[in-house]
């Protein structure tokens, strides 16, 4: 991925489609459109998956709770959405098996009746997943339950185990953008759409784009603009046509990160009911345990939705009835918050009841197409619906090709390749496994890019060569791009991230030609941000 070359293309070429926003929706649309033969530009304000798409619960699922709601409320739209999610699990895993895999989830229950209820519910959930090879739901007795998660409370009666998928959301999004780039799309990050140029009929003909790295403004011409800015969707809709009404009701969800001893398991736990009537997941992620999420309306979209103290209390309280030794605040290593791009169907609904489905909206006045709402799980179907609509508007007949399209690093992937990497490069096992899982068939390219194979932080498998590789080939332009999205250290351990900043900054400075002053300023800014996270959560790390 070559940012300068792509920026040059943005300035000099005329595109069929210009996609605004490089999250799951935008990157998914870019890949779909370029595979159908369109000339595509993809423009992202910060970094690929910088917002919601790197801050999800990382599940590829139909949504157990949505199934329950669908039955309780006779809501067929909700049921359709569950079915779509379950059907897509298989495709999401197939196309990038290094970044997504099946995950067993255990639901502890406290009576025979509860066990019966969840077994029926989760068995029905499995029925909706046709063409799926995941194991079916199973009622486990107490002994079997403890074999899966030994840290649960002895008060439980039994548990129900079922399967969904799990993905590394940020790297999956990068793989989509990277695959679109390799297929011919002009993909750039750190560039903001700040305005539009219109023809005499009010239709969009060009976008004003600010390159946030070199502080330069360019104009990008396209026949069709597609708004994929997630929770910011209304700002682009209104920029294109100020007479439109707002459609989105963003809702904040946070996760906290705890040490692996909380679960001592490769399996996850589903807490079926919280005080406010939702579900909470306790999931192994990157060697740690992630707990989330919350669901609260959020209005200040210009401010990052970071973790606050009360949210930690809520999540720890929710864990209390399920874990024998409930962790305390001092064990929290980090946390993160994201905004769900929910569509407001009727004014007074609480955000937890708003349907997580998507909508492709066409504004005839400006000719803007907007992809609103949705979930990570269904990103490919959302992109298909959007590009089907683009085909109609641009008068092109072309079939969607993404269902069987491997993403970068996914084709011929075999996890066992880590052993060959180990034999050739004589690295420790955890480092080789990490490289295989995160870069797939391109793991060796990381080691070919540099012989700096020592660890960035002694407790984690990330190595210095990854800084060089991700700057050169994955469009890393800032410390946060590297720590939060190419690797996930910021999400799992604030203290380790803070102490690794200078090491990474030094390597990055040489690659990106930062001056000494720039390097210092970038390190200081990022450390300040991390301190702000720690203060806002009011924890000691
Ligand atoms: C807490 C939480 C948990 C979730 N868990 C799950 C889950 O487990 N499974 C699941 O399927 N879904 C989950 N979701 C939903 C899923 O994460 C989102 O639906 C999805 O990531 C949204 O992707 P997006 O591309 O629409 O939005 P985003 O990821 O927010 O992308 C929009 C992008 O647009 C960019 N942008 C904004 N304005 C501009 C501009 N002017 N110019 C250029 N770029 C711009 C932003 O920087 C951003 O990167 C969860 C969501 C949350 C908040």
C-alpha cells in the first residue's frame, strides 16, 4: 500500500466511485466495487478501522439476544437479521482464516429450567446457521462446565455451550482495504473529506480532501460518492444536502481488559442478562480477557468515547455472580470504547432496542449514496447491497464477487506454517505463532523486511520488524496506527504500550523521515493520550 502514489492518483484521476470512510463498511464497499470493475477511491480520515471497526466485541454472530427479542416481539425483521449474521459467519472465516475463527461460548445457568430454556434457544440459533460447520449447542453438566472455565462460581447449576466466530477487527478491516488496494483501488488514510463541489443541478462532482499528514488540500473527482462514515454518517449526509434530517443515534459501548487468570480458558462466557437487560461477553482476546459491553446514548461525536470509571464498576458488578473470585479494579490493564452507528427508526426508543440492521439510502438531490447502520458480521452483505445500488446508478451490470474472494494473507493459509518460520528464523514459538496469525501467508514478508527480530516489549510477541513492515506495506503513519490497529497492544495493556512508545518511535522516525523534534512531539502526544485514558478510567496500571 503506497500512500503517496495513491494520493497522486486521487489528485489526477477521475473515479467511478469515491468511498468516504475506511471502517468495515467503507473498506468492504471498496473491495466489492473494485472487484466488479469500477475505478475506486477509498478515503479515510484517520486510519483504517480507527473508529468503531477496531472497538467492537470482535464477534461474528447472528446475535443471541436479537433472536430472543425477535421471538418475544414477533419481529421478523430482527429474525432476518439474525439469519443473515449466522449465514455470514462462515464466509467471514473462510476468506481470512488467519484473522477469524470459531469460538466456543459458555452460558452458565443457575437452575434446571434455565438450562433447558437456553438449550432450546441456542439450538434454534444453530438451526438458522445453514451451510455452517460449527458444532451445535450442548448442555454441559457442572463438572463439564468447570473443565471449560475453571474460574466460574461453584453456585452454578450447569451451562450451555454454543459457537460463534471471533475476528481481529482492526486487522480484518486492514485486510479489506489492502485487498482493495491490490485489486486497483486508490486507498488512503489520514485524509478527511471536508466539503463537496456540486454541478449546476446540485449533484456532487468532487470532494475536497485534506491530507492530514502533509497538510495539503486536493480535489477528488468521482461519478458517485458513497458515505460509509459509520456514526458520523449524518455529518456527510448534511454536508451533501443540508435539508436532510439526521438519521443516526450513536450509542457508546465499552470493554475492559483483564488478565487471563480471570477465565483460565480458551472459551468465552456469555452473561445472558445484565441489570439493564442486555448480554455481556467475557472473551479471550490476544492472550487477555475482554469484558463488554455497555450501551449508552452518545452525543459528542467529536470526542473519542473513552472508558470511564462508572462503566468499569458496571462491568465488574455484572461479572460478580458468575466468577468465583471477582477481579478488582487494580487488575484492569486497559479498556476502550466505540460508537454503534444505530439508525433511529422512532424517536423515543432506547438505543439497546434499536435494530442493528443496515440501510442503503440514496439522496436524489445530491446523488450521495449512504450506507447506514449495520454490524461487523454482515459487512460483506452491506457492501453488496450498496454496490448493487451503485451499479444501478452508474448503469453497470456486474455480479458481486466477494463471497469467494480470499483477503490478503488468507489464501492457502495454514497455521502450522509457524513451525517453518521457526525453523528458518530461529525465533521463539509465541513470536512465530503471532506472525502466522496476524499476517497469514505474508508472515515471512515481515521477517524479510527487516532482521530486527527482538521483542518490542518483553511480555508480548510483537517484534521490531513489524514496525518496519507495517510502515512500508500497511500504511502506518502514526504511533497509534501501530499500537492500536496493526498490533493491538493499546487495547490490551496501557502500561506496556506506554513503556514501548519510545522504542517504536525511534524505528518509525527512520522509516518516515521524522525529525528529532517531530519524533519527540509524536511520542509525547501519544503518551499524553494514554495517560488521559488511565486518568479517565481512574485506575492504577
Ligand atoms: C461496543 C461495540 C461492540 C460491537 N460489537 C460487535 C460485534 O461483536 N460484532 C459485530 O458484528 N458488530 C459489532 N459492533 C458493530 C460494528 O463494530 C460496527 O457496525 C462497524 O464496525 C461499523 O463500521 P463502519 O465502517 O460503518 O463505521 P466505522 O468503523 O466508525 O468507520 C467509519 C470511518 O469513517 C471515517 N470518517 C468519518 N468522517 C470522515 C470524513 N469526513 N472523511 C473521511 N473519513 C471519515 C472514520 O474515521 C471511521 O474510520 C459493535 C459496535 C460497538 C460500538
